[in-house]
């Protein structure tokens, strides 16, 4: 069998729980567990009456819970505090299982209370360091007549109990009771009104949803139109920039072509001038050649005549 959910300090089922440990001895032979000593602390004094005790526990302390050490219990107690304890003579056990000593209010010698009542009853902490308590006096005297309501009268039944006769079912009420047709008509009218109200609520909800959808579509359409307008504007700007750039390129090409044509025209004019100059020079050279040839022929012709005359002479 597994040990799930078990604790170390729990008592197995079927065994009696161990009795609570006695109060450890104090003095030189006591074992020091690391907690400080509260022997030098003085109990708090005051003229205020102790607070009323709390309600005693309905069930005893659960088995398996470790009893706190006296030092821990003393550190949690306060002088003048009123608690519930299980009194047995000159000893008492708190709800945590820690034992405390009961002292009498007059001499404090640790003897049992004078009233002799034990069991759960309120006690007042006298000295937390010494773990001593004092019993709260119990009101045992009967109150004077007339100061309070007697218990018998307080819990008495104001009306005497009388057994009533058993009730018997009557005959079937023929012709009595409500009109079934009216009940059915009213139920139909209520159901019709409920259905109509539900349909009207659905229609209103559908109208609200339709209006919301239309508004959303309108917003989306406006946003799309704005985006399209921005895109168109950017496209127009890009086209204008492209046109300007093309015009600039065309103008630059035209200027370059005009400059090239002018250069070619200038070169052609210079070539024509050079051709004309060369043609003139050629013509002059040809004329000079012809004249030279004529002169040579004449010179040769004239030279022959002179030679013939000389021969005739």
C-alpha cells in the first residue's frame, strides 16, 4: 500500500495518539533548544480589565500536530491576554497542547482554583515567561429577581401546542377554478409577445450590425479612395518627372544634333572653300602650263626662224 498523503507526525489509523509531553523542567538541567529565555521579562500591568475570552474550540487539537515548545508558546503570549484552556486542578492545557500553571489571584502559590470547576474555561495570562495563568472567576450567584428573564420563561413556548385534525382532500372542483381557455390565450399572448420582443431585439441588433458594417465599409472605401488618389498623384508626379526628363534628354539630343550639324556645315564650308581654292590654283596652274607651253613653242618657233636667216646670210 502506498504512503501517499501521509505525514511524519500523523498517527496511523487504529492506534491511540501519544499523550502530550509534560512541561520540560526549568533550571540548570533544562536543555537549551536555541530559544531565548524570558525569565527576566516583567509582566505587563495595567488597570484595564482583561479582554473577553474567545469562543472555546469545538473540537480538540488534531492528532499528529506537534506541540510547540514552551519558549515558542511564551513568545506568542501577552500578559493580560484572555484565552481558553482545559483546566485540571493546578494545571491547564492550552489549545496548542502547551501546559501552563494555574495560580490563585491572592497568593500565587500554584494551588488549584477555589471554585473547583475544571474543563474548558477562560484564563488570563499572568506571566508569559513563566507560563502562568489565572482563572477568570465564574458568575455562580443567581441574579436578583426581576433583573433578567428566567431561563424557563425565556425558552417557553408562548402558544400551547395543539394537534390539529388531519386534512382530507375534497371532491374534484367541477366548474370551479380559472378559465383554461383564458389561461391558454394569455400564455399564447405572452409567448407571442416574448417572440415578438426577441425578434425586435434581433432586428435591432441586425440593424446595428448592418450600420456598423456599412460604416466600416464606408471607412474602408474612403481609405481606399485616399490611397488610390495618393497613388494616382504619385504616378502623375512620376510621369511628369519622366516627361520632364525625356524633354530634357530630347532637348539635349537636339542641341547635340544641331551642334553636330553646325560643325558638319562648317566643315563642309571649309571643304568647299578649300576645293574652290584648290580649283583656282589648279586653273591658274593649268593656265600657267598652257602659257608656258605656248611660250616654249613660240620660243622654239622663233629660234628656227633665226637660225634660217642666219643660214641665208
